[in-house]
C-alpha cells in the first residue's frame, strides 16, 4: 500500500506520521520525504506492506497533520491513461508495448490522434483509436476531444508528441493531469520547431522535457529531462532523429514516476520522490 | 549538527528517532534513511540546525536503538586526511586546490609520495610532503609510512593514484579509513594496467572507481563510479589521458560524500545517503 | 550509395580513393576513415550521392588498394535479420516496432524463441515466430534452429535476450553475423546472472554491452556499451528492471550502426565509423 | 605537424589535399574533415608526422584550394592565453594546475581579476596577476584591461568566470579569441543569475556552456556543453555548487579542443574535429 502526503511543514511531522504507522502496526518498507524550505511544504511517500482500512487511515492522518494537508492512502495502484498523438509513432509505440505487457503502471483507455496513421498500431494492440481532425476549427476539435474523453475513466492524459497547442480553456479542465513531452531541454527552445532552433543555435546537446501542461505554453512543472550529445555533423533532421530516442526515454521515465505516485506538484515545480 | 546512525532494523525506528528529536526540540532540516532488507540493517543521516550536548544525545539515542547500534552525534565537522601519491598529479592537485580553498570538507595533514616529483606542488600549497621510497623492501617502506602517519591526527588516508600495492598487514591497520581511486570500472580490469587491458578488450567506455581498501586487491566497498565514452580511435595512452579526468571527478565525489558523513559501510557495500 | 573499405594501411590511400571517386564524377557527401596504427589497418566508409555500376567500381577500387582489401560497394541498403529470444519482451518489442515503421535499417525475417510467450507480439506485427525447445538436447535444438534459419535469407542474427549459450559449432557457422546484447558492462560480470553479480559487488553503475558473438562466451568484439547510475537502494530485481531500459537502448544503437554499414571488425575489436 | 584548412566546398578537395600530401611524402597520421552542406563549407584538420617547410606547404595548399581558403600549417603548437577572473577559483585553479604541469596545451601569460582574492593562487604558481577594478567606470576598466593585455603576446583570452559584461567595443577587438564559460545550458538561462533562474524554473538538469564571445551577450558560437542531473532537493546554492564541477570540466574540454586546433568557427556555430 502507498501513502502520499503533502502539507505545510511543521517540526515533528515525521515523528507523528511514523508514530501513527507504528501504532497501527504498519510496516514501512520505503519512506521518502522532502521539505521545501522556501515554500515551507512537506512531502512524503510511504510504502507499507500491509493493507489496512484506507479511509480510516486517511482520517487519522488528516487529524494528525496541519490544516490543508493532502493525503492519499492507497491511490489507484494502477492508473488509467488516455493518450493523444499526432503522426510520430515512437512515444506511442513505447507506451503501447509497456501497456500490453503490463509494465506501464497504467492502463491505456484509448488513443486519440489528429491524423489517422497511428490507428493501425493501436489496433494491433487492441487499444481503441479515435480520429479528431484539427484542420478546421480548434474549438470544434477540442469539443470532439472532450466528448471522447468523457466516455472514459482516466487519471492522466498523455500528450505523446501531440503537436497541436490546446487552448487555455481546454487545459484548465485537467489540472495536474495533462502530461506533455517537449522535444527540447526546456526552457531552451520552447514553442515550435525546437530542433530547427537547436540546429541554428549550434548546440552540442539535444534534450527532451516531460512536464505537466498549464495555461502557459511549455511553462508547466518539469517532471523529467535528459539530454544526449550532438555535434557539428548533425543536421536538423539528424537532431530530430536522435531526439526521438531521448523523447521516448524521458516520457517513459516521467510516466513511471507519475503512475507510481512519486510526483508532487508544488507551485510550478515538481518534487519527484524516486 | 549531523547525526549518523547504523543499526539492526526494527519497526518504528524512524518514529522513535524523530520522536526523540522532537522531544529535544531539535529541528530536523534534512533526513535520509535506508533499510537494507537483505542485511536487516537501518542507516540514517540527520541534519539538525541546533547544537545540543552531543554526548547526552548520543546516550539517549543508544538507549532507544537496538543493541549494537553505531551512533555518532556531530562527528568531526571537518575531517583530517593524509594523502598518498606516486607520480601523477591530477587527483592530488584537485585535492590540494579544494583543501586550499576550504571546500574539500577535510584538511590535508600531509602528502606522502613514493617519488619526489609531487613535492613541489605540495610546497606551493604549504602542505608537508614526505618521500618514502618503495624501490627496496616493501616492509621497510611501509614502516616508514607508519612512522610518518603516526605523527598526524587523521580520519582518512586517501590513495590518490598511489601505485603500490599495500600489504594486508598495513591495510588491516586502517579499516574503513583507506580510500583508493582505481582507474577502471571495477570489477572490470582489476589489478595492474587497466587502461592497457581496456584497450585490448576494445571497450567503448572508460571508467573509474573510488572504493575503500580491504585485504583483497580492488575488492573493497565501492563508494562512487563513473564512466566516459571511448571509441576505436582511442589508443591506450588516449584512454589513460581521458581516464584522468574521470578519476579526478570520481575521487572528488567520493571524498565529498565520505567527508560529509554520507557513506556507511555494510559488509562489502556502501550506502551513500546523498 | 555506400562504399566500405578495409585493407592494410599505406601512405596515400585516401588520396587514391578520393581521386578515383573524383575521376568517376562521384560526389562524396560523407567520408569517415580510421587507421589502426597497431594493426596497420585502414578502414573507410563513404557515402556517395550517385549510383554508378557497383561491380565496376568495386573492381577499380580493388585494383587500387593493397592486396587482401575488402571492398563492398553498395552493400544491401536494407539488411535482413533473424531474431532469437527467450522470454523477455523489451528488446524484441523495440526491434519489432522499428521494423514495422521501417526505421530499423533491416527487415526482420522471423523470430525464433525457446519459449512461446513472445509469439503473440510477433503475430501482432505479422512477423513469423518459431518455437524451438531447449529443454532437452542442445544439439537437437541447434539443429532445429539451423533448419529454420536455412529457410530464410539473412545478413545478421540478433540475440535479443536469448538466454541460452550456443555451442562453438553453431557460433562458428555465423562469423561476424551473430550480435548479442549482454546485460552488464563487459568484461565485468560475464556469464550468468550479471545483475545478481552486480548487486553483490555493490556497483554504482549498471551497464549493457552489444557485441558480436565468438566461440568464447561474452568475449567477442564490442559494438556499443552504455551505463546508468545505480545506488544502494537498488535490489537485484531493481537493477534488472533498470537494466532493461539500457539493454534496449544499447542494442538499438548497435543495430543502427551495424545495419548502416558503420561497423568494421578488426581482430577482437570493432571500429565504428559513426 | 598540424594542418588546418577551411574553405568553400568543392568536389575532389580531399583527393587534392591528400594527393599533395602524398606527393610531398608527408605521412598523414590523423585526418578529420567535415562538410557543412548548408553553408557549402569544407573543414579539415590533418596531423602529419613530418616537419616540412611550413610556409612552402601553405603556399602549395592555397594554390590548390578555392579562393578565400584559410590555411594554417603548423599553427603555434603551444598557444598563449590570458585569463580573466572575478572571485571564483574553480576554473582558474584547474587552468593553473594544467598550465603548471604543461598539460593545458597553452601557456598562461597572466591573470587579470576584478577582485584581488585570486592573486594568491596565481602567485603560488608564479603566474603574474593584475587587479583591474570595475567598480567605477567600465570604460576606464576596459582601458586598463587593454593596457595589460597589450604587454603580452597571446592567442586567446579566457573568461574563467569573469562576471562582468564586456562592452561590444572591447569584444570586437578580439574576434574568435575570447572564450567564455557560461553557467547554464545555453540558450536556456542566458544573462545574470542562471542558477537562480534554473532553480525557479525547477529544471532537472544543470548545464554549462563554453562559447566564443561576440557582441551579443551569451549568443556566440558554442564550443562545448555538458550537464549533470539535479532534483527537487537542490536549492539555488546547491545548483551553483554542483554547477562549478561541470563548469570546470566544460571549460577544460573547450580549451583542450581550441588549443589543439580542433575548433573552427563558421558563422555562429563551431565545427569541433575531435
């Protein structure tokens, strides 16, 4: 069982929490905590071997903790995810393979694409695919997205190389639930064509950034980033090709962390209790 | 103030320890712990803002903890180190520079070399240098080492590219206090001429390993390791040259961790609470 | 068009070769060469935009070069590969996805497994799967392998986490054509259970090695290696899990290099002209 | 002997150049070339074992090459450098150590600081130190800099954590000769306080960039970049501390490349023939 806590920091919080766990005869097998001094916030993730009454434990924890605490006891052990894509297959295929072999940590409910070329790979893995055209009105397209999404139960929506900018109105419906992979080391090269930008700047590293989506384009809390080396011999298409490997790896890492209840959001940053 | 604890694992240890800290009105600003399930061992490092009576707190902690617990309250905030070298300057110079600018986390008491070419750099930093020849009898040489070492107060002896194999008798006098940098990714290429071995095997990575020294050559607990890429264009001397950069970085990292009381030894492994 | 040359080194080889290309009005768009001084061997890979008579150009090059030169003009632009697996899906799935989207640089002819659990994923991608049991006689099993392999045209056989040791007799039939992914940073932890070995040695890095298979187990020429960090919190299963990510990446990199005619074998090493 | 060539690309350039070398009986031991298709530019670096008449060879090469070619035969094998610093010691000390042990690839002529605290370390290595105050007029300070610089022979001026922005007028006097280390992964976090910016953005990587200085702040051609991981536990000072290690390593790498005649500038990018 996993217990996740986020609250204002106080002296003695760890003692109180671990004291309660001991009193309840719960064996803590893993405990990670972090205190953000600047924000005076406390974050904790516990793994407990036993399976007590989750609601009761949550109540007891809330009584113990400062007002406003967020406590989740045994959050969905397996998350549900909806995936949005455009044309590129690499992130989607990685997700579908892990989903198929039950190592994603979430079950993919459906895939929605603004092109149809990725329908085939979804069908091969028995995952429903929907096409929503974005050529005409964005408003209409987003309404179509909402209609499809509303048919499913989900915890997260993953933008797995979804290359359309969603409107603030759409984004605001899914706070802390929209995860995007951006093909650069943010904040460098935000916006369109990051590989072209990187090529023109002559950088020696290519990056990728997985982040939560907020109203401000490419400005949401960063979950994971990684880079690989590039050199003068890389054309912009070479950078794009090399970048796909790192995009796949970074998104996989971020999803593993999020689906395993290791990621906390604090203002515009994440705390990742690995 | 730093508190370091190593003991048999029990349910409720964190609660007890953090409870005591709260009862003593000590504000924990950083806490790292690890449980080795296989060995049933508990490791903890606490940073506390206040400065209580260290002996008294140590007593109280020992009463609280399982028998055989190792507790250090406020271990020397600045360590003392003796450095052994042969001919290569890169690790030594890095240590001397950090020592000089008070960022090493330890103060270098003296340097002992089995050649004299590094005497000059030591003098430039006002650090005593001793020459102990190893050409003739190893026994005599080690006795000379012991005589010099005995004149100093020290916590650790750092083999900063000391290229002589010390006898088991010598090593056994300094349990958990001898730190070596080995120029390969151990356990690959233990023993002599690791870069020659690496070259002949055609590896695509060059590594370095910082470890505690035990009786068995290159088999002691590993503290830190890192690698850099190599390719077919590297000759054995190229590997050695590139390796020096990584040796310097790995030893610096290991010393930072050890001197900051972040490294615990458990059988033949380390726990590094970064 | 690609031209690949391997021969004894001589003064003026580059001048001769590039002179011939200029005389033939062939526009070199990429040229990589390497000289192994120790072995006195010359390696070159050229990319030429034009499509001349391959046989004729090969003849002209052979006349120009020292005796014993190996020249391939326009080697199969797309290679053919047979994949051997056991139970783990990660490397196979990555290969099947790239194969499906035509980005592998080779076309997968069939997959052969000594278990049946990976048959399903092969079928989903319309790739033939064969089961060859290894429970009983290895000789019989290898004969069955040979029978299946003989039905296909192929350039390379990829051991994508194939966990049986093939006999020297079998291996010797496929010189420079058998590629294996080993789950450690070779030469560390050769043989069985490398993650268990790594766990017990307490290493701080986990590696993977792609190499050509020779008679001597895990001793063949290394094509690519990479590592990721580990720490004391990793159990042996954690290491295995983390290792799978790096195994997939390293094998993908090695296959990209091999299928793109960038890998030369020189005694027990590779030259990789990236 | 090293030969460095930069010119407009033409079919047959490599043949011509290597043909001339063969005709002159010069044995090429290393050859690296690159063609930038977009700019239609050719770059080559040759290492030749022999020592012919440099001027004569330069003439012959210029006759062979397209108009406007830049050719340097046997450029200063050891460069001369002037180093500018502010208060931080880490990059300077690394440079002074390598300089002292003759492994920098350049000899440090003098160090100029806008504070005096680094005078001591320079004296310890017998390197002249000058203090130029920047508190008052920048114009006056830059004039003082110019006066000191004019007393020395130099190939490059290295800004080793020099924390003052130099005026365009000053910069324009040293085209392609001013090398700076910036404490971020440019173009992210250009300008002042990059670690503060990085902290506030919540990035998961810390970078450093060595680049040539041009009129536009932090926009010059990038020579080398590298990163290390960070996480939520890093405060802005932690990032700065960790960043120093990577700054030192990146600047060392860049200087090694530049001093070894491996770096070519093409518009706002570099070609680094490693």
